[in-house]
């Protein structure tokens, strides 16, 4: 496998551990609070991430299987409004993310190099290769990490930065 694709898979899995580093010490009661006005709670944010992982994995699996005529987008606002984020368990949501990403990493690691050029048609973004899809997915968790850092600060928790060893 090319180094570039190994790096993509490494980033895909690594972001789960960055996320975990930012939430591992947040008490359940604090995870429900909205310490930054107008923003989701920690639990809502992690629930959002967990709800999109199956969608992302489905897109990649359908492209790999040759069944990716249309890749359906998700509406984060509808998910958040209707999927009961505030009653979920923070660490169960994290486990969903971790499990899906580890499974997909195993699948992607064992695929032939030609799989990266297979395409699906996203209903909003148009035609995308598997590589383009994974690059987009790799942006999702890191995009939310600064919001978690802000929430930790507002909750008075110790400063942690996900790229620290």
C-alpha cells in the first residue's frame, strides 16, 4: 500500500484517540452542560460524531463493493433535533466511533491499491473517489476538536491538546 494511503488510514484512526484524550475525564453531569452559549454540550457533540460514523462507513463500503450509485448526505441539525442526544452515554458513543473506525481501517488496509480510485456519487458533492471520501471524513473529528477544547476551558477542566503525547 502506498505511504499516502497508509497516512490517510492512520489519520482516520488517530483522530479517535485525539477525541478520547479530550473527553476521558469529563464527568457525566458536565458532559450534559452547554458551557459555551449557543453550542452543543460535549455529549451532543460526541453523539453527532457517532451518528455520522455509520453514514461515513456506509459510503466507503458501498464504493468498495461497487454499489455506490448515490451516496446519501445526512442533516446534522435534524439528527441533533430528533435523535435524543442528551440521553446518550458519552463513552458508548465514543465506542461506536472507535469500533467503526477500527473496522474500516482493517478493511481499507487490506484493499488493493486500485480501490482508492473507485467512485461513488454523493448526492450533493457529486462524483468522489474513495480517497476523496476518506480525506473528507478525516476532516470531521479534527474540525470538532477545537470546540471540545473550548468546552473544557469553559467547564474549568485542565487544558489538554489532542496532539500532545
